[in-house]
C-alpha cells in the first residue's frame, strides 16, 4: 500500500510532465500542500494542472507549477530568422551559383549575424556556403567553420634556381612519392610532434579517442583537392616581407587540413549545436554554440587544437622536402581558410569571424590563393577591406561538381592540358581536373580591391590522392 503524499519524479514523468525544473517545483508543492492526500488523488490534481495550467495560475497551491509549465521550452523552441538578410557584399556575383547566394542570404538572417561577405570562388556547401564569411557576436557555428577544420595553405620558397624543376625533375618526383601520404595512407613510423602532447587530448572527452588517430596521420594529407606540389614562384614585389630579390625560385606548396580529427570534432559539435539551437529547416546546419557555455568553450579549444594540428602536418611535409633538398627555405607563408577567429569590428568590438573557404586578408596579412593544377596561384597581401570582412577567396572555386566532372571529362583531354602546361601529375582523378575549376584570373580580378599580389606560383610537379603510378620509381 502506498504512503500518503509519496510521489516521485518518475511518476510525474509517466503522466506527461516534461523533464526539468518543473518536476522539482511540483515535488516541492506536493510535499508542502498535499502530503496528507492519497497518491492517486495527488496525481489526479497534477494531471489537471498539466492539462490546463492557465486555469491554475490563481490557485495559491499550484500557481508555481502552472507558471513553469507555461514557460516556453527553450530546448525545443524554434529560433526565428530575421525577415530579410542583413546587407552584405558579393564579389564576382556573375560567376556564383544561385544556391550559394541563397545559403548566404539564410546565414545573414540569423539573429546572431553582424556582418558577412561572399567571395568570388563561392559555391554551395552545408550551412555556410564555401567562400562564405560570417561575423557573429560571442557565438561560434561549427558548420560555419566547416568539416575540415584548419584546412590551410603552406608555401616554402627555396634559394634554388627555378630551372631545377626541370633539371631535377626525377629527384623531385621521388621526393614527393616517398615523403607524402594522402587519404587513408599513413606513414609506418610517423615523426613525433609536440602537438600530440597537448593536454586537451585528455581534458576534453571527444578528443580522448582521437589522439591515437591524430598521431597515426601526422604529416599526411587528405584526399579530394588536397595536394603537395613543386613549382616556380616569381616574387614580383621588391618590398616583400622576406627581403628576397624579385625573381623566380623553386617553391613547394601544400594544401590540406586536420584530417579525421577535424571532421570528428566538426560533426560532434554540430550535432550538439543542433540539439540546443533549434533553427528552421533551411538554416539547421547554421546552429551555433554560445561561447559563454561549456560546449562553446570546448568547441573553441578543440577547433584551435585541430588548426594547430593541421599546421603541424604541413610543417612536417615541408621539413621532409627541405631535408631532401639539403637546404632550408628562405621564406614560408601559410594561412588557414576553414576557421573562426576572434577579431575586432570597425567599432572595436569583439566579433567571431567564420571563414569557410576564405582567406584572411586584413591589412598587411599574407596569404596564398591557389588556382588549379595548371593555373597560377598567388601569394597575396591583404588590403583590410571592411566590406569583405577582411577576407578574400581561398582559390579559384569549382566550376563543375565532382560528379559532373567525372561524368563529362575525358582522361585524354586532361592529359593534353597537363602536357600543354608542362605539368607532371602524380595521382588525382577527373574530379580534380583543371577544367573543373573557375578561371583564377577572373576570380583575382573580382577581388583586386581586397588583396595585392606579392608573388605568382606556377605548379610543375603535382602530387594528389589517387593512382600511385610512380610508386616504383627509385
């Protein structure tokens, strides 16, 4: 036989009460006001309050329960978007697909959005479009950063004549084959790096299971459009930051990100953001985390660790090549283009700037904007344009989807273009063919107010993920 007045939280949940603060309020009221009643009678009263809480707002005994039940459930409440997007600038609009512009419009309707811009290489993605820049106040959007956190460019310039690309071609190809790994391939004995000793690997739960994989993938590159390539860089600015005389030099350029670690972090915190930040269907991938919350701080720390890890992988690639060349670079330039930064707006206020496929281009900031495997890339210096949120494109941008490129391009056509450009290709597939990309010169013209060119890079020996046809060269 039940004791009078003895009701527990599970019984309230069984009759329909939501988990949370209201359970505690109801149990406190029951103990104070209904301790002498039979449990079934108490449960009947609680059912009536739950069924129509507004009828009990003036009841001295149940008003606190009714008030709590009538409060909106913030966890399930849909956050409304602004009726129209905040104004933002689109660079090279004529070359950008409608889907990317629509995604950027949606991002600019978020109540946390402050400023934004769309770069000339933009195309549709998940959440924020590739080439999208979005500034928010004290919030971070995991899919505003992207899945490949810290995807970045890194260039080493060597004091070696440009002609070595031809005279030493065989040796350079061997160096790329023997010292780079792509996709699922990893080194049997990865070089150690201090990044693996970072205490965050033990302090943040999601990172604990990623340390071993991160170590295994050290110094390797992802698949898709990631590459390591030797080429010729022509320094055109006599007032460059490295005091290098204008001219042509042997150079190494790499493009990759944070590997499986970054993808796991992105997906975990995106799911968490979507559970706590309910947005309309068209904006659901733009769910944010408040930086004042534990989850927001965790993501911020994990994101920065992933960015540092991506940098470490690039540095190991360049170290291996420098050893092979028996010299150190005279200059190194590098930048993230999938990341979020704490910056200042024009009024001096702190903002979080998401650049998903966009290069930082604050005044005097150096960066690299690659073309395709047969088109030039550019070493640039930012002009600090506020309308672009101090940003520029991160490359030429795709003119064809991967599927479209695979279905329409022919291998012999790609080979002809590579031969015409004098480019040796190791690996890769049709989805990365030069014709799958926009004209980088048109893209650079569209952002001439955002950056100035310091140097021009021409790829000559390109290594990507794919067929290892040169693996047996020794």
